C-alpha cells in the first residue's frame, strides 16, 4: 500500500520476530510534479474509493475555477501538496508504514499503545556492489539467527518469497525487487524475467554452495527442501562482484558496518556523500571513506564505510 502511494519500492526485506529489515529505493520526484490522474492513482493505493472520489471532485472544481480565471494554479498545487510531501521521502514512508502496521497489529492482537521500541535506523547504500551486498545481508538474517540453514526455507523474506512463490503473484514482486537490487547500477528496472539469471548469482553471493549442474536441488543432500530447484544451478563462471567464499563468510556474520556504517559503497561514493554532509563532522576529519575491517575484511577495497568502527563513533561525528 505504501509503495503504491509513495513511489518508493522495497527491493529486499526480512521480517524477524522482533524487528525487520528493508532495502528501500527512494526515486526522485518527477520533474513538473504529478498529473491529477497520477495523484489519484497514488491515493487509491492507500485510501478508500470514496476518499479518492472526493479529492477528484475537489481537483475538478479547482481546475474549473482556474479555467474561468477565478483562481490561480496555486489552488490546484495546494491540493497536490497535501499528499505529495509524503511521497518519495524515506522518513515519511517509514512513519506512515509503521503507524499503519501498529494499528493492524494492535487490532489483530487486541492491544493498544506503541509497538516500536525506538526510531528506525537507516544507512545510505550505493547502487551496484553495495546494493547487492545489503540485499543478501538482509535475506541471510534468519540463517545468522539460527532459524534455518537455507535462506530459501524462510518464508518471511524477499528470497523466501521469490523462491517459494509467496501468497500472491507467485513471488513475482519479490523477484522484481531482487532483480532491481542486483542490476540497479546497469539501468535494469523491475524485470522479473531476469530472475533466472539473478537467482544463481544471488544465491552464490549469499554463500550457499551449489554443487551440481544436473538440475537436482543441491540442498537435498543436506536434507532440506526448496520449491524451485531449477534456479539453484551452479554457475559455470563466477560472475559475482566479490569472491564467493569471502563474501559468504562476511555475510554470515552480523557485520556492524551494515547497521552502524551510515554510508556504504565505493570509495568515491562515500567521499562524495561525506562532502555533501561536511557540516556534520569535525574539522579534524579530512575525508569520508574508511576501509571495512574485521568480519567485513572480505570486501575491503571494494566497499567502504563512512565510519571507522575501530574508534569511538562519538569522536568521529
């Protein structure tokens, strides 16, 4: 509902018992704003048919007044502004989403009051290697938590939905998101037709070794079950951005950089973002990019963080 309203898109997700992760793409607003038709379409994703009809009538009346010279375009713009300020914005997306989820959860479980312990945390993620890595990190949460051995066996995640089919659309939406996460730096949109290609690479990135090319699900050997064995074929060539084993080891650990790093990406991207927020740092800080260390060492030289977690974060900010 909030995707349809806001224009933002979830690329990957994982819902655990007491928290969740989202990789969210927040595209810029369209130049010139939304047409009346597009605005009403967005509203229909979140509001009732009667509410949308009322807004449509209000817009129609305002347009007539403008055409008759009895009002300026400002009148129409004000109607749009009542809703568009909440679109294409991370904070507004999360605010509305969490409020709606809380209302649903409270109603379902006959409770009241707040649900979330604290404000959400966010990091800026660069397209390309960083986006693919964070998507895999999110889908590996239930594996790291010891809930499952294979991420394909966890239903409440983007990878589990993409493999298992989900309750609606046969997993198409989840596949579109993961395709976008993998190819976003190459101009590829939400194209589920590329899932066959991405599934092999994405699974390798998550560190699940594929052992045979025969079409038989390799996880059978470990006594596990997946619903889509054809997509679990071993890749002839390693087309992943990072070494298979090194990345697998890194992703299976709870890497602090992915939750506390603030900005993750190439060295140039991190430095560029640092310069844009220069006023947030002390004059002693000369540049932004810091190498990943510890469990993130496998990505050193490819991915960089704006925070060096070897020292106190308070001294850096």
